[in-house]
């Protein structure tokens, strides 16, 4: 049986616990609590995932992500683009395009060391 993985509402990649349909039928309250705490529970029948029980928070997150309008996405893009159009950004891009391969390599190593 394959493990289901999804990105939860907090942006974390998590494995979804699996529960047999028979157990869900007999212990629904407990499985519901598990879904509430973990975000989701995969329901299996004969070792094959047939459904997923989501917490309300995860469901609302999925619905809101899907319902973003084109205008909202366009506005978000425009804000990101405006943030990249600063004088400092232009200067940095000009320097990057004019840099030699050796200079780019040194800058990449320096940038990688800063992240540690």
C-alpha cells in the first residue's frame, strides 16, 4: 500500500496515516479525532486507499486555495514584480549579468555559506 503525502495548511509535507474501512466503521469517533489532530486520515479497503477524511481546517485551506480569483493572483504577481523592480534589485541583476563565471562561482559559494 502506497503512503499518501500532502502539503498541509501550514505548508508542511506530511504523510497521511491510513486506517482500514472496517476500523473507521467501528471506531469513527476516534478516527475523526485523529483526522482533526493530524489533518487527514486515508481510509483503505483491501489495502487500497479509497477515501480521505479531512479536518475542517485542511478542507477550508484547500477550498480557499482553489477559490483564489484571477484578479487576486494578478494582484499578487504585480506586488511581487514591483518588489523586484527596486533600484537595489536592478543593480544586483546588472552585476550578475556582467559578472564572469569565476565571480558568479564565488558569489554562489558565499551565498551557500550564509545559509548555514
